C-alpha cells in the first residue's frame, strides 16, 4: 500500500520536465502523515490545502484519525484521477475548488492549513504573472519580493493570511525560500506576525525527494504571538514519528535537534545548522570572484580540436577552456589534463576573437552558418557587438565549482584555461604563484569547506551552489589562515 501512495518520478527528460512545468512533486506519505498529525492535533473543523493534487494530505490526515472536513484548491483537476490509491472518495473533494488559488478572492479563515505548493521557479513564470505576484507581495510584506522568488513563496504568504487565530500551518518548501537574496527580510516579517514553531530539515538518508535535486524543508507556523526561539529538527529517517521525536529532542539538543534563537537563525538561514562561533576572514579579503563565461551556445562556440580542423579554422582564433565540473575532478588543472579531455572527445577550445581580429574566409563562413541557425538572435548573444565576440575574462588562477557535491571545490588553474559558467573565476589580489597556492590550500582546507554550508545555496543529495557574491562571504578560519601564512591583501 505504501508503495502505491508514493509518486514515481519519471527518468525521461520530457516527462520530468512536464512535472517541473506544473511543479507537481507529491509529498511522500510518511512525511504527509507527520505534517498532518501536527496540524490536526487540536481537531480543527476544517483542513485546508491550497494545492490539493491527488489528495495526499487529506488521506494522511484520515490515517492519523482526523475525521472532519476538507477544503482547498487545485488548478489541474485531472490529478484527482490519481486519488484511488489514497482511498479517497468524491465526498472528500466536495469543497475543493478547481481554480487558481493565488487569483481567488477568499474571505474565510482556516484553523488548519497544510500544503506542498507547486515548486515553480521564477524563470517558468511569465513577465506579466511575475509582476502581478510581486505587486501582491508588496501589499502583504510592505516591499516587493525579489524577481527570483518562485511560485511557492506566494502560496505561503497568501496561506498565512488565511490562517485563523490560534490556527496551525504546515508547509513543505525548498530551501531556496531561506537562502535567496531577500529571504532574511521576508522571514523577519513573517516571524514578526506569526509564531515559528519548528523547522524540519532532512539528512541525505531521509530526503523526501531522493530523485529530485531539491533540498526540502518543512515549516510549522501558528497564528499566535511571536516567540524568540523555535525547534530546529534534523530528520534522519523516513518515519512519520520523526516529528514527535524531533520536537522532544529539540528540548535537550539531542542528535542535532536544538532549540534555536530566532535572531541567530534569521542571520544564518533556517536551512543551515547553527553557525559555530569561528574567527576568520571572508574570501573577499583575499580575492575577487566573477562568474565564468556564458557563451549562449556552447555547441557553436566551444569545440574540439577535431572540429576546428574539420571546419578549416585556425587554432589562433581559440583559447583553451574548461566547460563542465565533471571534466575537472582533480584539485589541479593542467595542460595534460586538457589534452586528455581532448583525446576523449571533450571540447576544450573556446572561440575568442580580439577586437581587431582579421577573420579568415573559413571563419566568416562558419559565422554565417551560425547566423542562419539563429544563434545571433538568442537573448544573451544578441547583446554582444558583434554577436560572435565572447565576453572577456583573463584566465583565473583559481576555479570554483559553481554547483557540485565533491569535496574538492577549488581548483588550481595551472593550464591557464578559461572557465565557462560551470565555474566561478577566483582572482587573488596577491597573484604570485606561491601566494596563489597558499590561498588554494587554505580554501580547500576541510574547515574552510565546511563553511560553504553557510554561504552557498543547498540542493538535494548534498549539492551546494554558490553565486559570486555568496562565495565572497566564505569564511576562512583564522587558524587555517595562520597555518597558510595568509594575512589578507589590500584590494586592487
């Protein structure tokens, strides 16, 4: 029965992309039961779900003894056809409205709200829709959300507005809701009006969505006077009893479960464990960080030596480059490594034309074919003048894996390769070879790498992603700096 209650995530790209377009990733039943048990503990008259789906939370509530009414919204009513394995009938959906929750005018307040809202990231929202949502957030928060906020954030804000006094809300959300640009400000506003009761994070073994690259969290909130602390729970097993056990353990600090001060957690981020009190200096004291080169069309601009030869082009128009983190698994990148990639058919040559470059006839023909294929009209590329001239980067002494799981994240670039957007460029202020190597060793020290969790965004299966301004904040512990002989160089 349990197997039938869980969604099977397709492996085919097209089918998985269809799920992403609608944000339809159902809550595993063990977690739905834990959430439903907490939100219905006081036997509310009605349980409301703003994104019902096949009714997973309704079935979970029934399984823990809830026997009152259900209500909610569902935009894609065909998903009701998936309700049969959940043992739900038409009566359970009698008060579910087929429509858009965010556009609906709702005057009722609900004593219990539970949801796993559609996980739609901002780039899947049209400009008009995004503008409407941002305007609505301004009315509620007093400021507009950052344009990169996903649809799930707006579901949370509207649901909080519908929560009745003394009511409880349980929401399953991705970690990006507390790691984004304006997340601290948003949560400070929420926690000034509501009580954050608990936050659930998940170990790799207990992740709710093992086949999806998303770091999931559960927020338990009540419409009661705000409190200065809350329970921070690390779930380590796929067991519905995890919530009750975690709430008890938070009182004693057992097994990573703690009672945290709200002020500290707002500063650190709810998805991250309490930050240890470590002295040190940020990476921005030693280096400048810039994103890698965005070509706009890797298959056109990033080639192998064999392709260059077959096209009759000269290698003088190209620079050696590295495109994917999987092509750079060692801590040092050398010319021999690039040649090895080349021997395996991997592209390592980036078309890089100087401002006064004289183009050969073969290159002119190649560029003309690119125009025919429409490359020059792609949004990123057409902003360049001329369209085929790549943005400039000097080869960075150090590379950083923009998104990855492996332990060694900083790479010593002895090949002088240009990185594409799979990497960030790290330019030390002190660029003598021995100084660069000292910084490289300090950055790859386990104590420094452990601090990535407090600077980067987290994803499923332990993946971390750092934007340039986030990597700036990576703290290098003082004892690591002293061991490497680093004191911080003045900015240039």
